[in-house]
């Protein structure tokens, strides 16, 4: 996921964001948790590349599955 994410104290106080943007990853998950489709998130945040958003979701899913299997 490092290709899609950056974190710097100079950008939103170190909050993880999509690389090259000021869009927090948390915003993506807030949209999804509210039942919004990925397309709505991407429409609202056009600086986030669709492939990056999908990669973040896939990585989060894999980490969750790994944690639940432990």
C-alpha cells in the first residue's frame, strides 16, 4: 500500500493520505461505511486515482482477514 499512501507531519498533521493529495484514507472508509459507492467518493475527490482507491481497499481487506485468522 505504500505506493498509494503517504504520511507527513506537514500534511494534515501526519494523517495518512492518498499520495499526492490531501485526501485522508479515512474519508474513503467513511464513504464506504455510509453505504456510498466507490464511484461517489471518486467523483467527490477527483485527485484520487481509481486504481489507488481500489488498492487501498484490497490491502485493508487482506489485513483484516489476516487479523481475523490469527
